C-alpha cells in the first residue's frame, strides 16, 4: 500500500508520552506510526526533523461572527486563524444574526461554513426560552451541542429564567447533547453595572467590579442543580475564578456530567494588566485578580477543569478602544495564539507537552464524542495534526494575525513555540507558515451522537419529564418549514 504522505524525523506527542517516529497518512487518516524503515512508500514526504507532531487542538469555544458581523470575522478568516494556530477543529457559537436557534438558521450557517472553512467545525445551537421548541430540529440539523447564556454578553441574547433553563435541560437531556453555559448570573451583573455607571465609573477596572466572582459561583451552582435533576450534560465555559471551582468540583463528585474549560487570558493575565492593556482587555467573564491563576492551573492538573479553549471573540479596533469601558465590545481573538501561549508555559516547565495535548485535544474530543476519531494520533484516527517548533522564540504581532480583528491583549508578548504546519484529515491547511488557499471549503461539520450512559438524575420522578416534551404541533413556523 502506498501512503498519501509520510512525515519523517519528528517527535510524536500523545497525552501520556512522546517518542520519535514517522507518521504515515492515507485517505485522511493515520495509517501507521513507527520506525522510518517500517513506513510504506509515499506519494509525498515531509521532513519534520527537530519538530513535534501533536494532535491538532480542538477549540470548543470560538465566535466566527457569521452571519451578521462579518466585518469582525467570517468562517474563512476565523478558520485560517485556527490553521495558523495549530487548531484543527473549532466549535462555533450561535450569537450571530440571526441567532442559530432554528433549523433554518442552522442550515444556512452550515452552508456558509462548509463553503469557507479551512478546518473542521461544530456548530452550537442556541438554547434560550424561545428556542426550546426548536431543539429537535437543531439536533436533526447536526449541532455539536447547545449554548445557553445565563449572563449577558455580545449580541444581547436574553438569558433564560431558571424555570426556562429547567425546561430546556429536560428537553435536551434525552438527546445526549451537552449544554455549554455562559455561567454568569445576569441579574447580579445588571445591578452592579448600573450602580457603577451611576457613580461615574467608566475605567477598565469598573468592568471587573461589575462582575464579581460570585456571579459565576451562583450560576455554576444553579446549573449543576438543574443538570443533576434532569440528567442533562453541561459544560462550564471560560472558567475565570478560583471560587467557581468549588461548585464545579462538588458537582463532579456527586456524579453530575459536568465539564469545564478555562482560557489563556485567565491563566496568564491578571487585574494588574488592565492599566497596561487598557480597554482591549474587556472580556466576559473579566480577567480577574492574579491570585486566581494558580488555582486554575491546579484545577487543570487535577481534572476539575477539563480543557483549554479560547473564547475567540474578535472585534475591530474601533470597537475595542473607547473611553467608557461599558461601551467597549467584549472579547478578543485567541484561536491563533492559544497554542504558542501554552507552549511557552511548557517551555517554562509549568506543564508537560503531554498535559497540553490532554487539555487541548484529547479531553475536548472525549467530552464531545469525537474520540478516538479526533484528539489523538494513532492508526485509524483522523490525521488532524499540528507540527510545531517548540524552541522557536517570537513575538506576537496583532497585525500579522489571520483574524480580521487585529487587536488582542497579547500584542508584543514574547512566546516560545510555533506551529509550522497544520493538517486536517491529512490535507495541509497551513504549510511552512503559509495558508494553503486550495484548502478553503474543505472543513467539515463534526457531530456525533454519543452513547448514552445512565445519567446522574437526582429527580426520582424523572420519567415525569415526559410531560414537558414539546409536541411537534407547537413548534414555530421556521421549524415546520425546515425542508427549505
Ligand atoms: Zn464566548
């Protein structure tokens, strides 16, 4: 058998070990990994001497802004940024125009993504009080999971009441899909922010003052109760504080199927950076006091926090540098810089390269049912690969980023480690730090309905939730017209 590509001379990284090996690829999958002499003939070879071969990162939290906000980003620029960042699969959020809350909106977004994407992608469906009836259509249309906004953020998606959340969880639970939560309690933040505004505060630190960590503690605790009651799987997005780790760990200890992610900005930035970075640092949840960093690192190591994501949330410079912090758009790009920032911490000895692979690829793949097709390099797996130079020292320059939004808090930061080549299902999407234009439109939607282990359900009368299943006749017109 002739392989399509054999990569020689590199060091393969898994979540448990690293070893020198060649990697043969055929039909988009890993054919074999082993000694150079054991490799089959190949149509193409790549010399990876001195480089490390990682499973491509799976970033379960990006906002590629399409449709509706394409002056900030689109699936072409966003997935190009992913390719340059060694990220081979992204999960895109639903706060676009129209929100991804109906089968029709999902189908339109699937089409846009499939035409432009350089890397594979999953699309989240919006779970709000007015989209509960659309859950069956969103599942049928191939969502990777659902996003529920307990707190306000960009796009002004209304937060459901606790009653609405409970019903939403009851409807999603039997589908096996996971609900990813923006776990900040809206009503607390609304009151804090209005008091701060009334007091004339508009400096960057007022943003942090408006969202004390109790907003996350309350939201994670409440969501865990509803998850336990219904058996609905949940995922806590962008964990920013030491305090919310306790309700998360408690829920895991009770057997609740809850997972969590943190992001580079919470591991590496602190309140003292607001002065240096200015309004660009505004993000939800806010970058918190530096004392939170060590507990977040410890939670990754212990498994309380399962993975690293980025919350890649691009805005253009005009939207990020306003005098009144409460008018600055929230978020900044991250999908392209996550891997270099984290590899810098590997170089500094904060974690091992295998730890990084576990948090960036293996765990996300397992949590969303993509493993072992994705997230690991072994025979049979998708050849989703980041080939990186762990020793390359360079400086992040916003102007050189692929993202359309060329403004981040990372500008000028010295890092060590750079993806040199990125492959998605065996196809180069970035080669020698150059975008492979012909790979545009080759990214594909990933969605796997997981096996359903018996859920942890605290409600002894769980069967009664049948009564809230939404009858087809009550679905909205967009759903019934889903054939379009
Ligand atoms: Zn987000």
